[in-house]
C-alpha cells in the first residue's frame, strides 16, 4: 500500500520492460475502486480512451517512448472506504506507427441521437 493525504498530488509511471526498443506505451483508461477485486460496481473514472475524465488527471511528458507518466489528486470514496485501488489499461504499440492506438491520443466518441421510434 501507498499512504497519502487527501488532495495530495500522486505521480505514477508505467514502464515497458522489453528488449524490443521499437515499442511505445500509452495510458488508455484508468479507473479507481474501493474494492481491489471489483472495478465495475463502484468506480471513479480518471481517464477513458486517452481522455481525462477528471480535471485533476494529467498526462506528463516522458523522457522515453517506453515510459508513460501521469498523475491525479488523491481522493476517497465518500469517506466510507479506507482504501482506493487503481486499475489502468495501457496500449503497447510499434514506435512511430502513427495509425496505432498509441498515437491517436484522446478518442472521444460522439453521441448519436436516438430516434423516438427505436
């Protein structure tokens, strides 16, 4: 466990360990949960599809393509839960493959209007 105070800035880093130097890593989605084995029932979305869902979530520049850096402010789930667990989905892509997920950045899906007859 890592203990922090409320609203403390947290800085995280994901590193890809591979002998293949032509890979890059991208943080796609991060969610927090008060339950380490359930990331669906009670969750707080920090980022989704490469887009920040929380104004405190930030992607930071990285010194290398095989390292992704991000951060957010520490929070609690309405003070009812003593811990917050983080789960992030990362994409690993070929370096300089600009058609890959790693180079698309924030992908926001546009909402469609539903016809009242459907």
